[in-house]
């Protein structure tokens, strides 16, 4: 209860749905970017992509302040130095191996921030090759 005596309530409806990981069908470096393609993730509300370095540290995310997530039916994304959010002062290294991840999320409903399920698919990629 609040000091005024008012009460706040909310409801959260749980589901038994699971999200299968994305089936990554292509990952290649071309024209200074990593091009990822995957099959549609059934029931995904949103998708995001991230890149991890060899120490498993996140160095890139497709999330930006104006577009935190990609549409749930998205099936491709290009990781480039011109888009997304890179770790502060980070520059990808030619010849370095990274792990690209496609993360699918299932929300309770279209307007909910309640997460019901998550899946992660990953593939190794070499920047510059």
C-alpha cells in the first residue's frame, strides 16, 4: 500500500509456450558487415541480435534507444559499424572470431513487458573474412 492508502495491483498470465531457437541459415562477412539470416521463429514477439567477443563479453547489440527490438517476424540482420549499439570505444578486429546470437522473446501480449519465453541461437563468425 502507498502512504495514501491506495493500492496498486497487476496480473501476470503465465504460459506453457516455448520458443524454439532460431535456425540460423547463413552467417557471412561481406562489405564490412556480418550478414545473418535465420528461419522465422514461430510465436516470437520480438528479436534482437548481439555479438560476443572471445571472452564471451557483449560488444554489439541490435538494440538502440529508438528501436530496442526487431520485429518478431524478422529473418535477417546485418551487424555493421554503422548500425546498432557497439560497446563504448569498441572496434571489431579483423580476423577475430565472434559469436553472433539471435535472441527471440515471447511477451505475455502485444502491449506487455512481461517475458514469457526466450530462445537463443548462436553461430561463430570471423570479422573481416
